[in-house]
């Protein structure tokens, strides 16, 4: 019974212990991923023996030796098969071997990884399985020696959709952090030789564009003038896309006057508002409203710039997949500080935006709107909520409470006849 009781957390542990390189993440996420993997390995080692060896998880005949050659090196063919089985149902064939292999790969040296790449290329496996193995090792390779990783897989720079593409982007980002000058020189030299040229008709999807974005993201912190020079050399139609993506990479670092001047000088007015709004507004997914205020507290924004940022923050805050209706009233206190006189309007619009998503409970949302109005004695919240709803009639059928339905019907009547006619 004890083993059965522990079954769910163990399964969760296994399912979350994905192979390094199986997810598209940035460098900082890759570093966290490796740390988490080490922690999960340690957690598994600490599990009671009856859990680690229970028949639900491991067949007794399986062992680490099945995945090693006679000389003690990895049998990549067997490991590839294990990866395939794990990806099919989410649970490794041999959990003990799975974690041991992870531990051994994390400890591989750069020469050992280089040798493994060569070995894998000559295996009697499909290209897909070879690429899966190499991508798995690449996560560790990039952390240990990003420069070697870039040079080893230069031939993949033309393939923006390949399994190596995001590893190479992470490697370049890491190199930029360690030796900005050398990384820039390498990138510019590769561009001149056409190393990033691809068959794609969309220049925004090229590896060269992705590397340029990461380069500018790092330069924004240290050399705004260099960023301005590089942006000036880009075609007009590319400039907005590149600077928007570079601004996203700088998320969480705060906005400086130099950064703000760079965006103002590089983009037309309307595009500037959009870039600033997205650069700050996207951060609401990983932070809270007071934290966002810290991002632009040290700069002097034009009224239109501030409005664009605040509206985007509110719009993103209303995304239902990480919010509940009761959370939305937080906008009121935040807006009182950041947009005096607009708190009721912005709160009402936030509720309306949230209600517009078809996977939300409109009755619950409407109840929270009414509560916000009552708690703050601000009927304007309800007015702005009603006038900001898209297709308000469709929500009537969602209201099962007759009292709420009557209030909502009266509200719709006021919208249709604002002058009381």
C-alpha cells in the first residue's frame, strides 16, 4: 500500500524529467533546466528502494548495462530506443537506468561530447533518431562550451526549423555574455560568407535574424549606440521586428533613457508605441503589476507611450489561462497609481476583456464585477465593463442566476438606449 500511495509523485517525477534538449527554451531556461535535472536525479536516489524497484516501474532484467558497450561507453542505439519508448508513453522503460544515464551525460567532458556526436553520425539509425540524440547532448554541450558548439554545428545555421536551431541560438547568447566582441566578430564574418542564408522566403524566420536579435538584446544593456548603428543598416521592414524581439530578450532588466531614446530614434511613432507596449506588457505573464511598474519608473514617458504600455498590460493581465475573475480587481489599485483618474475605466475593460474569452465563466466574472463596484462604490466600473464587451448579447444564456440576469438585461438596455429614450 505504501508504494501505491507514492505512485502519483513518482510518476510526476518521471514525466517531468524530460530529456535535456527536448524543449525550446532560452539560455537562462536551459541553465535552470540542467539544475532541475540534477535535483530530480538526487530526488530519485533518495526514494525508498521499494519505490525505485517496484514492478510498476522497472523490469528486473533491465539495468544500466543494457545501455553500455563492453568498453563502458554509451550504446547510443539502445539509448535512442529508450528515448523513443519514453516519448511514446511518458515513462522510461527502466527508470533507474534513465536517471543514471542523465547523470552520466551531465558529467561528460567536451571532448567526450565531441566524440559522441561523431559516433552518433555513423549509427544505423534514422536521421530523426540521430538528430534526437544529438539534440539531447547539445543542451549539455552548449553549457560547457558554447563556442565549440557553434563551430561544431556551423552547417546547421541555414536551418531555422531544425532540432539544433534553438541550441545554437542559446550558444550564441551565452557567448555574447562571456565575450561580446568575439561573438559579434564571428557572427558578422559568418553573415558575409552566407552561412545563415536559407531557402525560406520569410527573412524573419532565418537563423541570422534570430542571432541578430540576441546580439542586439545584449548590446542594449551596454552599448545603445552600437545598437543604433546596426539597426540603421537593416531594411525598414525588418527594423521593427528585430527591435521588438530584442526588447523581449531584455525583459525584466528595466527601461533606461538610452533604451527609450533608441526606440524613439529607430521607429515611427505608432510602431514605437507598439514596441514599448509589448516590451513591458508581455512581462505580466511572469510577474505582478507592482513589479511591472518598476520596469519604467526611471524613465520619462510621453503620455501616448504610457497609455500604450498601460493598455497592453491590462489586456495581457486579462488572459484567462493564468487568471481567475477575482484576480482582476488588482488592476484598480495599480491603475490608481499609474493612471490616476482611469482606475474604474481600466478595471471595467479588464473584466470585459477577460469575459470575452470563450473558456471563461461569465456568471462568475459578472459577480466579481458587481463585487468590485460595491466594494469601491464605483458604478463606473460596471459602465465601462458593459460598453467594452464584444457581442454582449451572447452572454445572457450564461447567466443562470435570475437576479444577475435581470441586472445584466437592464445594463444592456442602458447600453442600447444611453439617452434613456
